[in-house]
């Protein structure tokens, strides 16, 4: 039910952090992995990591903000593997500023990277998934898909929008046997949150105190839900947004 042998997974931002944790999970379940990101050195290291798990893996350079670059990425994946069964829209970034200080260019950069990219990648893989008769799209949201944050206006808007995009694609493409779901990670120890903790020294302890599980998440904590949403086990689940947060969103 959870076997991904013979499947190809394209993971944006798969060269580190949550994307690499997800790629490792999919690789262990048997999928062939395409790591898509900008930093080629990091991507080469991720490919080595995945091959060491026994998976077939290769890297494609992409800037998900750039439409031609996304099209090239999908073309390269199809040339290499012939199919894309699983798309993980994970690439993301953040600019921490209150709305009154945020420049329009910064707003656009966050929205483009976190939200518009998911639309571009999903639209790009759709004809290939339709041709093979099935597909799985997993969008990586956030606790900011649910909650507000005083220094996160663009990030919150992008991650809230990603859940609504997930639902719209799920409704449109269910008939094509393409399931589209979102995962909402809680606070996970990655480069992104290390930067946030450097900027806000109280953040680490506040998250520990607010998370019922009493710990920050690890990148491998996202692997199980990704395998589930990428596999036949979730074939009747579409349009869902699943928190993976140690209970963070359940606490009133
Ligand atoms: P990282 O900063 O560790 O990873 C971000 C990834 O996105 C990198 O692999 C980076 O690769 C890639 N990326 C960024 N911009 C682009 C771009 N323009 N084109 C292609 N790839 C890009 O962060 P996380 O692992 O923490 O975050 C991954 C996702 O999870 C993000 O969407 C984030 O919002 C989300 N998330 C993270 C949480 C956390 O606590 N860490 C909590 C909730 C959600 P490269 O630089 O090589 O391009």
C-alpha cells in the first residue's frame, strides 16, 4: 500500500531541510527522486545522500520564481525518467518584517517563491500526470496557513493561499485521479528556522513551551506523511491540509 517502486518524485527544494527529509522518506519507499533547487553543490550532496539509501536520484537546477526555469525543470525530469508521479511543492523562503516595513518587491518575492511556484509546478506536471492516469501533489504549507504572525504578512498570505490552491486543484483534478493535499509542518529545525532563531533569540524557548510534544520537529518527521500522501494508501484523500506539528495547532 505504501510501496513507491517504479514511481518518480520531483521535490522542489529537495536539497536540504524539510525537502530532503521528504525526499529521503520517498526514496526509502522505493521512489526515484529528482532534487530541484538552485544551489547545485547542495543538490549534488543531497543526490549522494539519496543514492546511499539505494535510490535512483538526480538533480535539476531550477529557480521556481521563473516560469521558463520551471518548464525546463519539468522537461528535464520527463527526459530523464519519462514520467512524474509525485510532485512535492516544498521550495520556500521568508522575509521577517512587519507589514508597515515590507517593500512590494519583498512581498512579491515571498508570494512568488511560496505560492505562485506551486501553481506553476502543478500546472506543468498536470499533462504528464493526466497522460499516465494518476498523480500525487503535496504542497508544503505551514502553521502560518492557519495562524497569523506579526512579522510574517507575506509568508502567512502565501501559506494560507497555498491551502486554498490545494483545495481548488484537488477539486479540479480529482476526476483525473490526481490527488492534491497539503502538509502543514509545525516548527522544524532547518536553516530557515535557524535564521529566524538568530533574529529572534526568544523564539526557540517560546516554541518549546507552546508545542505539546515538547520538542522542535526533525526533518525526518515529515517523511511518513509524505509517503502516505504519495502512495496508494491515500487514493481517496484529496484537498486535505494535514498538520505535522507535535500538537501545536491543537492547543487552544
Ligand atoms: P530551508 O531554507 O532549509 O529550505 C528551503 C529550500 O527551498 C531549499 O532547498 C532551497 O534551495 C529551496 N528554494 C528556496 N527558494 C528557491 C527558489 N527560488 N527556487 C528553487 N528552490 C528554492 O527551509 P525549510 O526546509 O525549513 O523549508 C522548506 C519548506 O517548508 C518551505 O516551504 C517552508 O516555508 C516550509 N516550512 C518550514 C517550517 C520549519 O519550521 N522549518 C515550518 C513550516 C513550513 P536552494 O537555496 O538551493 O534553491
